[in-house]
């Protein structure tokens, strides 16, 4: 056996092993990308779930915004009612009573008030 023949046999064996490896890799990639059972199917399911969750998050944001607005309205109404309640709890303002001056009674003169 010559060296050329040995190299040719080694290259043929290496080529056969490489072809078998490529065939196995191709089969595995086909199974991996299968839309029903492989990774492709998992990706399709996950994409659908992400879309569903995004829609749910959008709905939750809308509900939270509406609840926030309603709560702000109720808080403002409660503050107004509390202010009105506080006003009603204060005692009425006492003003000194003014005596009516009668037309018949003369006003006291400053000198007369000092004598008394």
C-alpha cells in the first residue's frame, strides 16, 4: 500500500463520517423546526401567549387608569365633605349685640360719663 492510497482511503472514510454527521444534523434540525412538535411549535405557542398577555396587560392598564380617576374623584369629594363638616363643627361666631338707640334717650356726653 502506498502512501497515496492510504491518504485516499482516510479521506474517503473521513468524508463518509462527515456525510453521516451532516445527515444526522439535518434530521435533528428538521425535527427541531417542526411547527407541531419541535421548537418551531414552541415558538409559535409562545408568540400567541405573548400576544394574549399583551392584550391582558393593556386591559389591566385601562382598568387601573379608570379606577385611579374614580378614586381621585371620590377623594376630592371626601375632602370637600370633610371641609364642610369642619365648618359645621365650629361654634357660631358671637357678635356683640348692639343696643338700639332710642330717639327719646339722649346720648351720654363724655363729661357726664366721667361723673358717673
